[in-house]
């Protein structure tokens, strides 16, 4: 019986040791679990912050693209108007030249015609420069 008690005590000690090992493993797992949850929480917060930042940047880029599109429409409109004016001015200059060309090309009338043509061209150049200054702004 004494031998049986010793065997039981040895088994009891062995079981207590195993129990302590298992408890230690459980504590380690709990610590690992808590640490992992904290890291996941931090990572989730960082991802939310990145998502918000990304959405803000996306909206900023959309607004910028809309502004550029509007500016492009305005520039195209001004270019179209300038091209129409240039066509009108060119055609009126050509008509003026044809009309004066039909008049006599001798003496004083020819000189007047050339002077008128030069002044008309100078006016066209001044208008052209003004329009391009507006378009550059």
C-alpha cells in the first residue's frame, strides 16, 4: 500500500507539472491573442486613415480635373472666337485689296492703296497681339 501511495504521489506530481505546463501555454496563448488583437486594431485604424486620405486625394484630383476641363473649354471658346475674327479680318482685307486693285494702279491711287493695305495689316497685327495676350491669361 505504501508503494501504491508513492506511485500515486509521483503520478500526482507528474500531473501537477503537466497542469502547470498547460496553464503556462494557455497564458502564452492569451498574451499572443491579446497582442494580435491590438496589432489588428492598430492596422485597422491605419487602413481607415489611409482610406480617408485616399478618398480626399481622389476628390481633390476630380475637382482639379473639372477645373482644368472648364479652363480648357474657355480657352477653346476664345480660340474659336479669335479664329473667326481673324477670318473676318482676313476676308475684309482681301476684299479691300481686290476692290482697290480694281481701281487704277497708276500714280497716286496705287500709293494710296498700298498705304491703306499696310495700315489695315498693322491694325490686324495689333488685334492679333491683343487677342493672344487675352488667351495667354
